[in-house]
């Protein structure tokens, strides 16, 4: 069964450094999402992406964040200058076009630790 | 805006006990409702879903009924197993066509033998 994959599974970085989190969505899906989950807290929406542009973003998704679909298969989240509070689990999700119930399929997550 | 409220946790049960995790929501329009499960060290998996009022979602012995009159989507299971120990998230989409999910705060379930 097709699945969403994410790399790396765990990323440790120093405060102020740039990180890129990578996702490979399910191949025939057209809507892509990033969510994050700070330890012990709820899962929060960051951004949605469709037709090669951001379709919606949350207040969390400020100028330090960017997303890209560079080659038609990968979907990346970049954090330009990481802060301690960016430490969280980051989940990628994808959804096919025409899904009446908006079901999203999640990857296993990347745990980001900012020191 | 949309919001989801789950019962306060964590929940600790003995094997074969009855489980209820309450979930209520606020949303514009007619949202789709979901329960996701997160097993230790893993990502989010869809457990069940319902897309319109009075629909019942079910999977692996879990059930939840979309109640528009009470804006609720409570999760139930008649007899829990140790393997059901996980974090359960109620979630919804609605109001936009791009389908972002709004999650509740999650309920930690621990089942003892």
C-alpha cells in the first residue's frame, strides 16, 4: 500500500541554523500539508500546498518557514533560522484530488531538536 | 474558527473495559470528522471517519457517531486491549476546500492487563 515517507526521522540542529525536512507524498496525491506537534501538545496545522503554491497557512508559518515541491515528488519544509521553540515533531500529509471526505495520509514524522 | 475539544486525559483502563473518549467541535458548515491514533513512537493513523450527520464510523472495534445536534463525535470501544494503548486525536476538516485538519488536544489511553 502506498505511504507517505519522511526523512530524516530525527534531526538535531543548533539554534540559528537552517534545516530542511523532506517528504515524499503518495504519488497521485495533489494536496500537501505540514503539521507540527510540540511534545505533549496537540497537532497544529502549518501550511497547505496545491498546484505549486501555498493555499493556506497558519499564524505559526511565518517568514522563517517556506515550502517547496522541487521535483514533482518531494515536498520540503525549510526553517531558515531555527529557534529553540521550533523543537517538535513535524508531520507531512497528502490527500488525493476529489476525496470527498478530505482524508489525509500522514507520514511517520521528523523529530526536530533545536539546541 | 474551527475548534475541537477532547475530554481531559489520560485515561487508564483494564483490559476488556469499555472505553469512551468524548469529543465536541465547533465548525462552520458541515465538517468531516475523524479519529486519528498515534501509537508510541509512530505517526498518525486514521482510525475512523464520518462525513455527514448521523454517519457512524467504525474500525477495529472502535465506533463514533457524527451527532450534529450535540456537535459531538465520541469514540467508543466495547472491550479494549493492551494493544489499544496510544494517543487518540479527534479532528475535523471544514470551511475551506483545501481540507486542513483541526485537531483536539489528544487523549492518552493506557490499557493494563
